C-alpha cells in the first residue's frame, strides 16, 4: 500500500513530464511525413485489407463462418498491435532514456509507462479505422460498445506490467529484445486474431491430443480480444470469465512488473 | 542549517573485465567461474556538509570522483555505503543539455527540459521570455537543436536550469562552456541566486574561479577527501601539492 502511494505521488509530480514525453514521441513520429497522423488510421486499414484478401481468397479457410470477418479481424489486429507495440517499445525504453537518467534523477518507471501510453494513444487513433470499417461493412452499433472500455483498460495495465518486466530484463540482457520478437510472432498465432478458436480442430503432441480452443484459453490476450469483440461486434455483455480473467491478468502482470522493476531500478544506471 | 549532508559515502563500481551482454556468454562465464569483477571505489568515505547559502567548491584532478559525488548527491547514483540528505529542490547541472532531444526545436526543448526539472508548463510559459532573453537565442528558437553549436545548447540549458529559485544548485564544469561574456553572465546569475538563499555546489577545473566564487572548498583525491576548508587555503595547497596542471590553466 505504501509502495503504491509512493508511486502515485511520483506519478502526480511528474505528470507534465509524462505528457511532454508523449508529445515529443508524437511529434517525432509524424514529423516530415505528408499525411502525418492519418497514417495511424490508414496503416491498420491497409493491413486489414491485405489480411482479409489473403485469408478469404488465397488461403480460403478461416474467414468463413465468422460474421463480419473484416471487423472481427481488425479488432484482433488493433488490440494485438497495441500489445506488441507497447511491450516492445517499453522494453527498449530504459536504453533510450540512458542519456537522461545518467544525469538527472527521474523516477525510472516513467519511461516504460510513457511508451505504453504512447502506444495507447496510437491505438486510440487507429480505432478510427475500426469505425470506418464498421460503417463500410454496415455493422450494427450496440450500446454494449461502452463496455469495451473494460477489456481495453485492463489490457493497458497488462501491457504495462509486461513492459516493466521486459524493460528491467533488457537492461541486464539485451538478448531479451531479440527473443521477444520471436515470442510475439508465436503469440500472434495463438491469440485468435484471424480465426475463431471454436472452429479449430485439435493437434497431437506425441500421443497427447490437444484441443486448440482449450490451449488458447491460457493466453490472456485471447480474453482481451474476445471481450472486446463480444461488446463491439456481437452486442453481448462481458461474460463472468471475461471479467475476472482480464482483471486478474492485468493486476498480476502489473504487480509483478512493479516489483521486478522496483527491485532492479537502482542498478539500471550502472548497466546502460 | 545544513542543506546538503553527505555522511561517509562510498561508491563502488564493478568494473567487469568483460562485459557480458548476452545470456549465453553470461551463463558460460558463470559456469566456468569466470564472473569476476574488479571492484573500483570511485568514492571512499566522503563526508561533506554544505550550509544554507554557501557556495561550495569541489576540486581535484580528473578521475578523483567529483562528478560521481555530484551524481550521488543529485540521486542519480545510490551510494554503496553511507547516506546523503538534501533539503529542498535540487537543480542539477551535471551536464548541460541532459534531457534535450536533438531532433526537437529549442522551443520544444525548453518545455521538455523544464518538466524534466519538475516545473509546470504554466510556470515555463510565464518565464519563457526570460529564458529566451537570458540565452540570447531568440532568432533560433524554432531550429532543431541538432543544428546548434555546443555553446548555444549550453546557453539554453543554463537559462532553463536557473530560472527557478532552486534550493540547491549543482554545477559541474558548466561555466567552462560559452564565451567569456556568457561566463560572466552565468557567474552573475549564480551570485543572484545565492543572495536569494540558494546553495551552490560547484565543480571546476579553473582554480581562479573556485577561489573567486567559493566560500569553502573540498579537495578530492582518488575518491577520498584530501582537504576541506576555506577556499584560499585549500586552493593554495592544491596548487603547490598536486595541482601543477590546474594552476597552469
């Protein structure tokens, strides 16, 4: 409790720094590009079109049977994209902040936090692409859309927690950066982004038969994405298991992240 | 009242003979028992008290631990042993331009660096003209900082760091940049701050400057306090004993 209080106090004291750092990243990201922030919308939209085309023509297997596949896919892409962008940019945040924290005292968690916030800002801009796609495909708008805030907010905390752990680990072992890219690629195939796990068959490892939809339930990202889809696309509320799994994973990841980060942060300066 | 209290501070660095930057290397080395560190004490049992409104100088040869001490005081390093107490807000000028982003313009950097120092955007807006006037760089405000010369960067940085009335100002070699007119201006500004009650800790290789500006001086040698006392005495001793190169400046 005391720990949390200290964090919140620091957070309040350095809120302007956080704001300014996000502003800086934003300016630098779109500086010198003609379309600027429009890319945040255009990029996921174009990626979505590519994937829809790939999955409904060339590979012709998954899109079938899913209602409004383009939107279904786009939700998965956006949320998963937020997670990978948030975690991998948080991961390198301490290295990027090296010139600063070697000279001035700043609470170090500001940097991973800023990166995850920036990823969220980008993600929010990208939701415009989702709106466009929903209009284009004539998807219905349900009142349950408001409930989508819950999976989004918990996903944010989850990403922050994972990002903090990765940031601390990367300071000591740069290998983590390379591994994480591989890991997220593997994770992508297990997050039910472009398929419905219920349609998937089973696979065998040795003599063991494993049901894909059972395995996927152990992936927290699956729950955030599914929860978001349920509220936005299907107009259903959140099921009880969505509520508690999303919440529990977020809290666990955040607690672990804060603990690991706090334990190691005094040593960061000596290793970057 | 003591604004800065440093009690028996030691700072140890592990100078790894080889840096293990990958897991495989690290584990291989650990398995073979090759994980040796050479211990290096940058500071050993350093104690220091700075009273309110005092202008305290730190002198010593290169590598004697002056900058490390300032970093310990400003909280960047956590001391291996001993304790540091600082009362009030610190404005660290350990290296000018820390926290500047070279891709941003000077205007944007003033806000970014101001918030790094814990100022509010509203306060920076109020003082913006004063900062710009002090740095004399009004014509270049919207130029990215990467196109600035180091002297120009230093001007902006000094102007931002001294715009508040910090309780403790920590300055490492910052007065050596900039032309002589700007140096005079900086000294002037530091005197102003001090008359307003700011305590200053200054590292400088210019003995004349330390003698002229500081009340008390600490002389560090190889991480230990060699001598502590009023400026004239310590500077004189430093000149005659080990400070030949410094005296030549």
